[in-house]
C-alpha cells in the first residue's frame, strides 16, 4: 500500500461487576478504535488487549499509532518491522483491510453462556435457550458447585481456570472433566508455559492464553482463539486451514466494531461450532455494544458504522 491515512479514538469501558481472571479482577478496559481510509475504502478495527495475554499494551499500541502520524503505509511498515510482536495492532489492521466483507456479515453462530456459580443465573441461562455454558473456576471452586450446575443444566459445560491452578489441583479438575460427559473441556488450567501440560495431556484440555497466535504452541487438543489478540488474520486463516483439531473462537470484551470483525472471522471456519461471545450487557451503558444478546451470536449486516464511529467519545 502506497497511500492512505488513519485516525483513532481511545475509549474506556467500565464493567458493571468485575470479571475475575487468572491475572486478577478486571473492572475496566481501554480500547482503541482504528479507522483507515485508502483507495480500498474506509475500514474499522479494534485494539483490545486483555489481562493475562502476552500482547502489547494499549500504551505500546498508542506509541506506534502516534509515531506514524496518520500515515497508513508508515504504520503498516512499522508494525511489520517491529522486533516484538504486536498482535492486537496487527489484528486491528486486518479488520480494517477486510472491512468491506466484515461490514456485510449477517450470519450467526451458537454462543456459550458466560456465568457465575449462581443457581438463579444457571436457571436464567437455561430459560434463555443457551445449550452450552462457561463457568470460571479458581483454586477455591468446589466440585460440588459444578455438580450443582450440571444437575440444573442439560447441555454442555466449559470450565475456565484462566491459568490459576497448580499442578495437583489441575490434575484433579482434569480427572473431573474426563469423568463428566457434560463437561466439554477444562480451559487453561495451568499458567502459560507450565511444563505440567505434558503430563495432563490434550484430552478435554483446552489452551487459551497459551496459544495467542499461530505458531505459539503445538497442541493437539482444543485451542481457544481470541481473534482480536491473534495477530494478522490472513496468517490465522491459513493456520486454521492446515490445523487438525478443534478450535473455539472467543471474545475479549470488545466493542461492537471488534465483535463484528471477530464473528466474521469465526464464521470463515466451517467447523467453528459454539463460540464464546456472551459478553454483551456487562459494561455500563456506554453505547458501545450494538449486537443482540442471546444464545446465537449474529452479525449486523446493515449497520451504520460511520455513525458508530462518530458517536464515540
């Protein structure tokens, strides 16, 4: 690309209730919405790092954006030449490049319900029609509490530890997952790079934080991909075409811009299955969620994205 320019807006989103991850409690996130304009038209993307994932920070991404001074070819060249990976910025640029396809996406994918260990919330998710649920677990979570969910829910259950377990506890939860037909997988039981994954084995063990981008890890079990953290999307699609194994696509609590792009990318995978995008309505009312909540995660094929950009503050 020899011409084109870009601008961006930084926004902060405050959660109604903190989300607990292996990296601690998250009560707010910063996002950068990127707009590019070139002979290919106008494109939108979102830079959306998430705690616990080894990506660039919002501040590091801002350094690259500011140094390019609105010149799109300079920004692309700087990202390509960076000695350290910039997966969030690369993902956002991919979204901008593919936006003409993304903007018209109106398909939908089955979505897992994200929930806490609450009887009322379990019943509400069942009533809403979710066929798969995802529950965050920690070293303090009891097997009895998970049995309580399973007794009230007839569908599939995903357990996500966000890398918070030690090896002994991870082995116990692995045995639990393999003994329960309803449990689809145990996600990221150990920290990134922990040697204990070799002893746990891939059966019913999914990697999330440990994967990040193609080539990051060789794993024959389920891999969870967060499109907005996964780097260049052409590379990701090429990897998926060659990868044998289950892939689950998941949200990193993005705005409507990032969600539209991530759902489009997931839909390119004919084996995508049930995605993890039950993140709507978890922030204070800031106007940055525009899709419809529910057990199906669908795109917005006729939405005014220029208006969305204009409304951002």
